[in-house]
C-alpha cells in the first residue's frame, strides 16, 4: 500500500519553517522570532500542481475534482505537510530538541530544508548580523547522518552476529535496521546499488557503515533546500555564494513572508494573485472588479513585495519548492474513471476526472487496483485506458501513457468504492 505523501519542513530554529508551512498549506502554525517557537510538529495540507487530462480531452468545464481544484488544466492535488522543532548542532546527541526532531523526521517522505539566507540568525536560531549561512545546508545533513550512524554503530557487533547466524543478505539486514526510518526493501536495495559497496557486511568497518548511511539518506530522505528570506538586505550576497557551492537543481529562492502576505490580502479581496507567478492585480488594474481599494500604506507594501521578490525572482518560490519535492519523489498522478470515453465516475455528483491519486514509481496496474479497494483487486477482470485499450496487469503506470484507468470486475463492488475509482477520503494517496 502507498503511504500518504508527507513533506517535512526542517532546519535550524527561526529559519522560517512555520512561516513556510503557513505559506504553502492550510496550517496556522505559531510564528515567532525566537528559537523553538515550534515544540510539537505542526501539520497542514498543501496542493501540488500536476497536469490534468481534462484539457487534452476538452473536459475543462466538466472537470470536478473531489479534492483540491483544477485551473485551466492544472490539477492541484492534496499532500500532507509538517514542520518540526528546529535542529541545533549536537541534535544527534540529544541537544536542543534533537531527539524529538529526529523522531518526527522518520515519518516524512521528503524534506524541505528551510535556510535563513539573510544571515540574521546564528546556528542556534538567535538574532545576529552577518552570519554566513553557507554551511547550514551540510550541517543539517551531517546531524541526521550522525543520528542514523550512531544508532547503527552502537549495536554493530550484535547486528553482524545475527546477520551471519541467520544468513541474511546485506539488503535484508540493513532493511531491518533501517525499518525504524520507514525504509522498505526496495529503498535499501536502491541505496546499496547506488553505493557500489560489494564487500560482505560482516567485513565492514566504520567508514563503510558511514558510506552506506550516506546513500541510504539520499534515497530515503530526498531534500529540497528553500533559501528563505530573500527580500532581506544581505540575502543576495549569500545566495551567490551558496549557488556556487551546491547543486542548483535542489535550491529554490523563497520568501515565505511575502507569500503569506499576498495570500492574506487576496483572502481579504484586495488583490487577485496566482501562486507560483508574479501576477498580482489590484482594483487599479481591474476597475470593474469587486476588489477593495487599498490605502496608501497597503499599496506601498504590495509594491515593495513586487519590487524585492516578484519582479526580481519571478515568484515567492514557495510553490516551486513543493513541485521540486514531488519531482524528486518521482510520483505519478493517476485518474481512475468509470468510463474511458466520458471520464465520469459513479458518484451522484456529475463530472469528469473526479479523483486523482499520486502513486510511487513502479506501481503496476494491478497494484493500483488494490490501492483503490481490496474488492477491485479480488474481483479483477481487466483494466483499460483511453481508446478502450486493455492494460497488462504488470504494466507500470506512468504519467505519459496509461494514467487514466477504468477497472472491470467480475461483480459489482457494493462498498464505499467501486471499479470507477470513487475513493473514500481515508484511501486517498495510500499504498
């Protein structure tokens, strides 16, 4: 079964994690300019954009998402988000709120590392000036690496003895040890393949253990770095240095504060605003609209956000962070339907492409049947896609060829889900 996708916002205290969570979700996390504002994880629901087939098949007006929304062929699919207590140096040894932070981390599928790129908070999250954030990225990775490595090394001799006694493979033994971090056999196998380690596990020294942990982390905790507070005075200088040192494909420039501000005044009906763009329109731009007229103070704030963030960087970056995180996970959107000609469902509410579920790479047609409902799998006859083309049970679902699926069963499914894919809320996004 597919677990519900969960992204975790991580980083040092006061980097802007809670502000980022509020900016991209329906959460209302407490925000403060002091360390450890967040003690227990805050949770929210975010929406990630994927291509909806309604535009390709001329069903934009009939597209009725059960969850999320669809705007001109872009489907916004719900995922879970959380931010956790800030991490400080020595967290792997229990300093600060390290033990709680690292325990919360186990449930996430990908990490969003929020970095204060302005240099106005030190490594402990305290206010300062001129702090160089360039090492914050590696430092967090090293803390998580130390946490996992130390847990292994303190039991390594007994792990090896059991490994030899029961004659497990290296992958099997490591999966047992990494299961507490949500690791499956396939995750561990992928990590070991990437590592290139061929030596028998019983001959590993500390360096090989650390190497194995490094590759495991890369697979199990893919990470996007959100360089936050880009509208602050010293940010541009720090951004340049960080961009030179790290992989730019995993770096996104963000201003959570700007995103929160724009969403707030949009809700108050002062502006129209399209997330992920620099498009902001006011009453002056749309005189015939029902938008409220802004006073000079509010207008100046909007213009400042436009000048320092939107026009300079193209957007606040918050939506791009989510898109990149989902891209790292490699999940594909799947649209279960009752009919591959009308794309409707059996729900009492009319509409096309009612459901969209994100599935993990490698999910097959038959496995997806089980994700929808056990009885679809039990009474499975066949599956078909657009053009009434039948799909092989073992065919891997991809976003480009077979992600619109209709299941045919030997008898009617009379419970909460039927072969059209009417999915109850507690099944959405599960595997």
